[in-house]
C-alpha cells in the first residue's frame, strides 16, 4: 500500500484508541465479585489487547512493523474469543472453567476435543473449537480466512516475506516495510474488539461517552476511505497490464478489499 499521506492520522487514531481503551480498563475493568465469567473473560481479552496495542505503537514508532503485525493477530483472536463468548454464553466453561481446571490438574485432555476429570469421566459439554470454526459460527464469512491467513504470515517463518529482509542483494533488519499494513490492520482489529466490549457497559464517564462513539465512527470512515483509495490505485494498474495472471491477482485483491469494507460497515456480513 502506498498511503503515506494517511500515516500521521492513522497513528493518531491508534494513540486515541489506546487512550480510550486504557480508560475503559481502568474505570470499568473490575473483576466481577459474583463470578461472572463472561464479564471477566471479555475484559481479560480487552485488557490483554490494549496492552498489545501499546506494544504495537511502540514497535511502529521504532520501524519494527513485521513484529507489530504478529501482535495484531493476537488482538484479532481476542476479538473473536470475546465476541464468541457473548454470542454463545454456554461456551464460557471451555474458555475459563475447563482451561483453569486443566492448568490445575483437575481436568485432563488426552486428545483434541476430549476432556476427562480426575476419575476418568468424560466432560460431555467440553467443546474445542479452532479460531476459524468460531469465526464461521460468528458469521465472519470469507473475510476471516483472508485476514487471519495474512496476519499469520508474520507470525510464522513464511518465506513470502523475504523481501522485507533483503536490500541490494543483502539481508537486512533495517528495511522499512509493511508500515501502512500494520497501521490499518491494528486499527481494524482493535476497533472491532472495542465494539464488542461496548455491549457490556453503558459508559457514563464523560470522556468515553463523548469521544468513543465518535472515534469509532471516524475511524471506520478513515479505513473505508483508505481501502477505497487502494482499490482505485489497483484499478488504475489493471488498465496498464495485459498479463492475465497479474490481472487475476489484481481482481482478487479488489474483491478482498471490497469484502473488508463491507465487514467494517456491517461486521456480521
């Protein structure tokens, strides 16, 4: 993406989300005294992601964009987990009770999807889902596969990223790559998680009431404008190529960006 003119405003939006996210954690992130595991799990996901966002911003300002992208994936996963437990409350035992029980030695997992208690009795309501299975049930559609696979490229030693570490035929750790990708995807993922958390509370703190809905709306418009700009750039490139494979690639990218816009506007589509 060649989006230099958007760099400052994107980074400013990240700073604003970190400020408001930190405020949500400090004002509303109170562990439920009655053991409401859903409330606690969602705030755990949000607190973890807000700390990750702080790390991402530090990495961006130090031109460590590939490392930041691997952390963006954790925010995206936290978004899916938080949304899933709110939409399917019965799943909370899998995320909290059984997870803690396995760690404490109360439950045992002999194989994927199977959980036993100390007496060897199977826990019948235990369900083990992958991130992709959760995304499918949430109605995230094909956009999940594309977003998650792309973010995963930065988490694993995927050779498609080699260009970020080569310059003039030499390996390097100083090349400035994927700056706009990390700005856009970190905003996209944290924005979606913030919308999930807002379901939990009627935020009364003036700074949140006044600024958070505005910030979400402004950021959505910002992301849509940026993606539309990139689509226009690609459509221009299509007019100047006769290579069928290149044209097919461009068309696939346009479809992906169009789906991304739909997902920003209508998250469940």
